[in-house]
């Protein structure tokens, strides 16, 4: 049985220092075709905008932030689950005075498997 917990002291800068992250399970550790990590945006932080070849699923663990996918913006909050398709421009910005935390899973979509 493998169990991992969120530990604020284990957070490391990621995405060019624009987000704090803690890896959870390595792909080869669990034999899975996906990666996963906890992420935190401190107040005022924004993830570097990117367009990547992996799809992502964010589960919002705490707080709220503004998610932008292409030209669409939406506030996401604790309990929300969001899918970000591969190859779309996106960013997340913590517009609050409190930490914003996620659990993220990312994978390379199979042909025809785009949401």
C-alpha cells in the first residue's frame, strides 16, 4: 500500500518558480501513464501561462483562484474538479489573500481521447 500526504515543507518551486509543488507518485513508481502532484499558489502568485501536450485534471483542495483557458476565465473553488485539455493556453492566478491548493494529474491523451 502506498500513501502520500500533503506536506507544506515539501513544496518546491515549479513552472519556473511560478507555483509551489510537491510530487506525489512517480509514473514508474506506480506503473501509471500519468503524473501527479500537489500544487500551491500563495496570494498573488500566478502560474506561468503555458500550452503543453498533456491534459490535466485539477482537484481544488483549498481556496479559490482564477483559471484562464484560452480566452475564457472562471473562478474555481474548493471542491471543484477541472479538466484542461492538451494543447490549450492556460494559467491559474490566486487573486485572494489565502493559499490556493490543488491536486493535479496529467497525462498524454490517446488519439481521439481529448475531452
